[in-house]
């Protein structure tokens, strides 16, 4: 190794530590600094994860937040999201069904609680909630889950109206979920039937109704590292404090079925940089973690994250929550509890 290469390595090493210490002291890193961090070498990645975890320790403590979701209405979605198995534009073989019964959804909520989840999210395929009868069913089941299961209830229902947001708040919804999916500059490459502005409208509508918003995205859609940083700063701009980070699990039949998988270390670096940018947020690893991180899943939790989506996802299965509970215990971390 020549002198110039040694110098570059040392600058990277010191920069990671210096930026972490500054964030812990209240500093807001710049996009340029975040891009430097996301380009950390494989050799220095463990240092980046360690410093991201120091930030997590400072602002979030030791608790790990488990959540779970149910695909309550599946398939035939009119949107053309290129990653989604439920889009009616692609032939993926995904299940298609109308809104599940109240009892089916409540049974899933009980199962989620038994798995350690502190909140349960009702997710429906489709652009909006223009079927008034189905929306009233959702309102009823939200109330029942809160009263009977005693778990926090969230929802992901597409383009909700102001009136619907208020109804959801009154029913007991604690968070509305709406992923922005990717950076604003890349969004037109993943979907043409709605826009980033539509996503922002959902987020603002929920926030104005007094509901917290859960919003994140998917890594591996073909975006650049710089665009991942851009996504993180967009979430910061939108005042999002709960962020699920998914990794693309390519679905046969979708336009992104042949996307190249990201390496586990690249994924972990991205997770860590989100912590540098959003030091106080609840950031969780979600869909695709089992397939993409494989044996390194624990490094996500001790690399700056403080949440996990457990059980299955919308159209793909997850791993046994017992394994996730054991992982958290082995890491010496604790579990959060429902706030109801």
C-alpha cells in the first residue's frame, strides 16, 4: 500500500468517528457527508455500523420494536409499481381476494401479538378506499383489535381523504403507513400511475389529522447510492419518525424480476447511513431481509436499527418470529411494549 492509499484509508476512518460524535452532540450531517459515509469500504463497514449503533444508543435506547402486517385485500391493483406482485399490470400469480372478514383480521392480530409485535398494520391493495362499505368494515375491525387484542393498530390504505383520516384517528389508528419507496428523482422510474406528490399528499393528510406516519422505501430498485441518501433526506423533510427499510425480493413477472441483488454489506451501510441522517427515528428492517441479509441479519440491529417487521410480508413469507426473538435476546437488547 502506498502513502496516498494509506492516507485515504485514515481519512475515512477518522471521518466516520468524527461524524458520529458530531451527530451524537446534535449535529445534522449534510447530503455530501452522508454520501461519503454510504461509500465506506467493505473493510471499514464494521466501524460504520458500530458508530451508527452508538447514535442509536444515544437517542433510542436498547428497545427493539416488533411490528407485523396483514395483506387484508390482495391483488388487482391499478397502479403500475414495477416491483409489486399485486399490480394488475403484471402476471405474477399473486393471490387475489376482497377484504378479509373481521374475524380473519382479528385472528391475525392475535397471532402478531403472540409473535411479539407491539403493533399490527392492516394493508389493502389498491389506489384508495372508494368502497364505503369496506372502509366501514376497516373502521369496525380497528376498534375491535384495539379493544380485544390490546395492540397498537396501523393501516396502509392508499390515497385516503381528510375525512377518512379523521375517522381512522377516532377509531384508534396510531400510524398511517405510506412508503415513498425511493428518492424523488428516481420515482418516475418505478411508477407512472401515481407520483411522489401523491405520496406526500397521503402523508400530509394523515399528519394534519393528528396521526403519526410510517414511511420508508425499498432498496435495490435500481437506484444509485446517492439516491438512497436523497430518500433519507426526503423522509427527514417530511418529519417521518418511523421508517421501514425493505430490500427488493424480485418477483417473477414484474419488470424488476431480474434486478441484481445488493450485497449484505451494501445494505448494512445504507441502514447505518439512515441512522446518521435520522438519529432519533424508529428505523426497522422489513421485507427482503431474510433473502438479502441472510446470516448477517443481526448486524442490522446492532448496526443502528431499532425495529423489525416480523412474520410474513404482503406476498412473501418471513422467518419464524421465534428466531427473531432469540436474535434480540442474544444481542442483549430488550423489547418495546404496546402504547395503548
